[in-house]
């Protein structure tokens, strides 16, 4: 097994409020167990001698509504670990469901940051779907392994909410489940290792995904900080949080039934209050303490937490539980460990009554504090109690079971003591951070063995530019500070006068701007079109929708790019799988390439693109589907696109992402328009690009064709393009793309019901 030394690990956790101390756990739905986990994981890994550096990358937030701590670009965690905050999108704090439009920028920012570090990480570890999307892109560009932890999965949450009666359209509008689930599928296809907390998470949650690959799954239970969570010492002073509880309780000396979670309906705290409120015995035995995050005004909370808190207040009033139930408005992260110790000191019990519980970190913290537990018979609690044998599992919807389990814990001193001792031993044996990092590094050692690496090799952020440029030493890209890449059809070409004006300003002697094209056309078709329009040979040609790269002036092919995108590319299997799908017609051989399969698609007959993608995944075929103009469908290796090829070129030639200038007009340009590039959408663009109007760094020009490009370059104040050009009031009709623009009819002999539709029905 490989002896690892001096490892550089990058972990990415984007949403929520993340800092090194006094975590605001429970403040909102985005600042919970994941936030705590990633900080402690970074610190724990950094203590290992094999690790040289750990960067925990998150989003920078500059918002007067939150602490200024979240605006600090760098926050040290330990001598070898730190939090790195990168800007993406608005400065203000955003909930995770609305971060999706800004993740391409975040990915580019991660790449920019790594270039300032001057070192390629040995692996990237992403957390949750948003970071998985970013991590899969960055790991792909750099050719390093991706490790992923889901924490919560979109398909599972969607199904649960549908079963509760929520409307699909309303859920999509609020939670963007389609985007999240697609990001999770991409992450599962990209990751070399998926870290789960429990076997149930693997078998009942990940297994419902098309890209579920059991050989890449590993169960490593999270750790807990034993220096923070421990039983109360003999001479333990009264903690500050006691005063907050005393305000609510008539007899604060009673044992405590402690529940600690976010104010979410899934946490099922209302059932706990009902069980307690309907039991005079429990009320006489113990106080109920509900710690459900921090709040200022229930009326000002988000709808979900507000509904939960309102229901709890009504239940407390219905059962007249005043003086018996505490529900403090505020607490510090340091108070959490004291709450466990208070409950242990009073010989109370901790309860997690959640309807579903992927893991249950609070159960481990309670066990580490010597506090017996009652927990939902689902997911993580099963594994935790199997390891610790420190309490009981209950049906969270059975109030009698909840009451009985709490009563036994509170009235059987010998059993309470046995559970307390067994919990302490089980945590040290199974759930310490030392145990977690040891299992983690065992997996990493196997992953980083040369024979185990299947991610392919892209480029290093540290590759010297002169080494990368030797192969095409006469290419002007060596001297350029900016790189301009344009789509060809209906963007670069379409208006002779505008094109001549653009080329005259672009291709000046001693120019500081490199010139390239990115097109869906094949290389021969591209060269023919460039010749027809009298366009000089570009410095770089990205053709076949990003699946091929050549460099001028000698059209040197980038064989390294071809090798990289070839991973798991199975063109024959793809064609066979789609052979009988109505509404899909294979384009002529002249339009096909080794790493691009092109179809005409009739949207009135063919299944939706997302259905085609799902169908191929279920055949074990992970590909990238790019539709454009409502009639073209290109299928590429999942590592290939115009945007990925563009960023590959930026790494290869030493360009900053912000110095990439791109222009396009249709759907197959989306991947290069989004992100930290300076993007221009020409005025004659397809309607499918209108959805990008809210994206930052994308300028929608009024001018058509090259006039729109000139307008965009002036907008970005690129040297030599400072003045907005005059443009004609009337534009010529679009130049037809290469190949027929009509949709072919149904092919003879095709099945009446498409194979794909049968498979998805």
C-alpha cells in the first residue's frame, strides 16, 4: 500500500454559515450538522503526519445581517488547516436553494485560488450536492480524485415530501429538486469515492440513483470531539445556559428530557411534546428542554421553522406545560456540550424523535457526555445504538413507545447507569475523530495508489507555462494576456461588415488578445467555413462541441485532451441504445466525430432531453447531452463540453479565467458562457439562452452577430474595444448552420412506442 506523505486536501462546503468557533448551529436550515462536521474533519485531518495542508473552501458572505467573521477571506483553524472564503454571486447571505446560478463562478474561483496557491491538491472532498457540482468540475479540470459526502440526498427528500402531500410544482419552485438531483447524479458519476455515514444510507438512499456504484461506497461514521463532549466532572460549576433554562422551569432540579435540533417538521418535535403533554407521569418525573436553534421573533422566521415553532407554542398552551418545558431563544455553540452535561448531571435522557435520520450526530455527542438516548428507529440511530447499546429505538409516530422508553430511562437507575457507561465506551471505540480519520486515510491510501486512479490526467495548476507552450511555439497565445473565444454560426459570422470591423480590431500586430473559436462543427467544416468567410486561422480551434482541440498555425491536435475525455466513452453502445427512439435521427457521417455523436431531434416526438439522459444512465452510459436551436442534439463524453475545453486551454496556456472573453448564441454555448468568464450573448441569440439573463458576468448585447461581439467587448472595456460600435438597424437573416436545418421525419421500421418511453414509464 502506498505510503502517503505531504498530502494537500481541499474540502468544499459552500452553503450555510461556516467559521472555526462559536458555530451558529440551528440558526437556519443550512447551518447544522454538516457545518460542524466539515470544520472538525479539517482540524482532525490536519493533525495527521501524512497531511501537509487542508483548505476548507466555502462562500464568502458580506452581509450586515450576519457576523463579519463570514467575510474574512482566510481564517486559520490550526497550523495546517484553514477556512478559505471565495466570493460568488451577491455579497449577501443566500439559502442553498438559490445558490445554483452562482456555482459556475464559484468553480472558477476555486481554480483561481488554487493557482495562487501554486499547488495541485492530491484530492478534493465535496460536501452536499452544491459542492459536489463544483468539486466534480474542478477535479475534472485538474485530473485529481473526487471524494464526496452527500449529507442529505435530493431524491430521498423529494419522495418524502411528495408522500406528505406537497405539490411537485411548488416543491420545484422552492427547492429546485431537478437541478439538485442532476448535480447529485453528475457527482456520483465523477467521484472516485463516496463516504456515507450508515449502511442504510448506502442501501436505501444512494441506491435509488442511476449512477449508484456500490464499489465506490464506503461507510465511515462521523467523529465527535471528545475534548468538548464529556460527562460532568465532580466539581463542575453551574454553566451559563442554566440561567436561560431557569427562566422557564418551576423546578429546575428535575431530570431533563433533552431534545436538540433545528426547527424542522422532519425533526418531529411536536410528537415529543404531545407524548410529554399527555403523560402526567413524565411531567412529574422530568422537565422537557427543547433547544431548536436561535430566534429573535417567531413571526420573522422563515415559513418552515415559523410553522414548527407556532405549533409547539400552541401545544404547550393546550397541555398547560408552563413551568415544565423550556425553549430558550438563544444559545451559543459552547452551550451545547453544557446542555448534555446538565441532562447527565440530573440523570435525564436525550431524545431524537425525527421521522427520518440519515445519521444523528447529536446521539453521539449525548453518548460521549454519558447521557442515555431514545432515538427514532431509522438510519443512523440504528448503527449508533448497535455500536453503543446506550438506549432504545422507537417508532417516532408511536406516542406510547416514546412515553414508555422515556419512562424506563428515568425510573430504572441501574439501566440508566449501564446505558451511560456503554455509551461512553462505544463512542471512544467507534465514533472518535481519531477512529474516523484513520478509516478515512485507509481509503485514501487505496484511492491514491497509481493503479487505483481512474480519473485521467488533465493539467496541473503548477505546470510551467513555457513547458505547455513548447509544442506550438509559434502560436500567438504565448504573448497574449486575454483569450477571445467565439462560437461561429450566428455569432462570429452572419454580417460581413460587422465581422470585418471585429477582425480589424482583433487581429492587430503585437496583439494582446488570443483568438479562438468554439463550435459544434467538425474540424473540416470549421476550416471550410472560416475560408468561405475569409477569417484568418484562429490560434485555437475548439470543435465538435468541445470534444476536439487544435492549435494554429499548424493545426496541432491536443492529444492529451482527447485521452482525458475518452474515459468511459462508449459510442457504439450509445448509438445502439438510441437506435429505436422516435424523434431522433442520426446526422450524416460527415457530422460525426470520434467523441461526438450528433442527432437531429424533433421535440414534438422525441422524449425530453433529461429523459434521454436518464435512460442512458440506466444503461450504464454516462454522457453529456447538449441541445441547441431546438433541433440539434450532440452526445459527448461526460468530461467534454465547450466550457470544459475552454478552461482546459486556460490552464494549459496560463490564462486567468477572468481574462477569457467568450461569445455565443445558442444552447451549446451555455457551458462556456456561465462562470467567471466575460461572456457576451449576441442579440440574435436563441430563446433557450434567455434563462441566463439573471446570471452575473453575462452581457446580452443588442447588436447581432459580430456587432454584438463588438458591443460586448466595449462593455467589458477590453483594450482596443473601448467604444461601443455603430450597428445597422436591419440585420440579415441568420446564416444556416452546417447540415440540414430541417428535422427528418420518422424513420421507417421504428417502433410505435419509443424504447426510452417504455423504459421510463
